[in-house]
C-alpha cells in the first residue's frame, strides 16, 4: 500500500497520472457528420447517412470501449452553411473526427478549416479532382472517388471495346466537365476519336432534342454522356424516344441509370454501359454478406452512395480500433487512417499517398433481371489508384 502511495505521488509530480487517458478512452467517440438532408442533394445525403449508421451498428455501436456518437449537421449543400456547421461541431460539440459532404464546393470550404483545427475529415463523396490534387491536405481523406478515378478507366476500356468515334454530351457545370476531361484522356490515348461535344445548361434544359439531333448528325459510333438525378431521368428517356437508342449505343457514369432512377426510366435504361465503384450484384463474400444484412436492416438494396457512406465510417472506425480507442493524438489518427486496409462491399480498400481510396473500378451494363433491371459486371480495373496529379502533402 505504501509503495502504491509513493508511486502515485511520483506520477502526480511528473504529470504522468493515468486518469486523463482513462477518461479519454472511456468518453464517447464524437464523430461530426456534415451531410445535406434538405435541398437538391437531400436524397443522396439520406442514403449516405444510412450507410454510416449501418457501419456503426456493425461495430456494435462502440469501439474500444467507447460509445460511438454521430453528431449530424445539415449543410444544405451550401458552402457557407457547411462551414458554419463545421465550426459548431468543433467549437460546441467538441468532435474529434469528421465525415460526410456530398458536393465539392462544401468540401473545399470546410476541409481547410477542419485541417486548421487538426480534425481529420474522411469525405464520403465530393469528387473534385483538386481535393486529391493540388488542394490535397494531410487531414483530409476521400473514401469515394475523384472524377478522374471513376471516368478515366472507362475511357481506356472504350478505346479497346467500343466504337472508335464518339460524341460527348454533358451537363454544363464543374463535375461533368471534370468527368469528360478524364474520360477523354483515357479514350484519346487509346486511339479513339471525338467527333463533337455539347454541354446543355445545367438545371435549365428540359428538351434535349436539339442536342440529340446535333449528335446524331455527326454520325458517331456511340455517345458518352454525363447527367445526374432528374437530368439523367429526362435525358435517358428522351434518348430512347428520339430514336437514338436503337442505332447508337449510350455510355456514361452510373449516374445515368442508378438504381434510384431505373423504375422510372424502364426499358430506356437497358444496355447503357457505365463505370462504377460499386453495384449490389458484386459476387465476393464480403459484399454478399453486407447486401444481405443491409437489406434486412433497411428493406432495400444498398447502392453506391450508401456504400461510400459506409466505407467513410469504416475507415474511421478501423483507425480508432487500431489505436485502441485513443484519438487525442490527431497526427497519430491521420497515420492510422493512412494504414487502414480491408476488404469490404466494394472489394479491397486502402488509402493512396494522396489520401484517395484505392479501389476496384467496375465496368457494368444495365440489363433485364426478371421483372426488373440490374447490373452485369463486364470488366474490372482492380485496385485502381487515383490518376490525379499535383498533390504535395504538407
């Protein structure tokens, strides 16, 4: 007993008391989630939240003896709102780690602030190339993909496996233009030819007829298009109704025919070929088990947005687990996230040097499956690393 008293006294004098570490270890793990649940990106935000919550439940709601608390703030898809909510999470809620963010403008506004506070951020979406290029940051990771990582592979693939002459159609804003630039890099390097391109005004175009007529007149072997959400629904249906589908095959990111739009698109979605980092039909055991459990939990198929939400949370929780729950050493947390490696629903996952997740990129085709539509995987780019250049990690 006397020895114990002496040891305690020495520890107190040297500042080595174990009490603070113990208190920190047992305190709830506060993870800030910046996710739009109102506005144009609300549906995507809700799907990513489901994936995150599923990951927390998969870990039993706790990690290394610490209860996991997700503190959600609605960014509304607005950079200034996102920054305001990030400041609240750090200043008032005392978060230790952050995740989420759908659109790149919010990520570019919030990332530098969280980095200045030494709060690691694992992005669950936000595809701007700059985030893992010239604006990369030691405290910012991305579990989804860069624009180049998801579309350069299909450019390479189409140069070998599709008609050699293409017409390009894409909505006129930053992300589709990045997709097109990366696609062209892969396609042209493989010997393909671009016979024309057009960019209908974003959120203003209801009638794609003039653009489709112009594309058809250029006599392309195929058309590569980049549209999302309501625009994708309208474009794909008009592609069929204007008679192009029967003669000119359609290619584009999986946003053209995602599961959420397939019922409304119907047969118009058939035979579209796309790149994706996830489809529910992937046959490996980790995905089969995940898909079964997810459907049991939510009564619906998982899709890429839910899975990217799941993986952003899993990168965090695997890192916290590796550190036995200790998160106060923020550079140590960054190092732990950099070392995370696992096989999940998408396949093998790990972070590259620029903090972009390295992952499989699948080439998939929308096909008839019974009374509904689904995807067939027709090719794979395994362990595909982000091709974006310019990252000089500080």
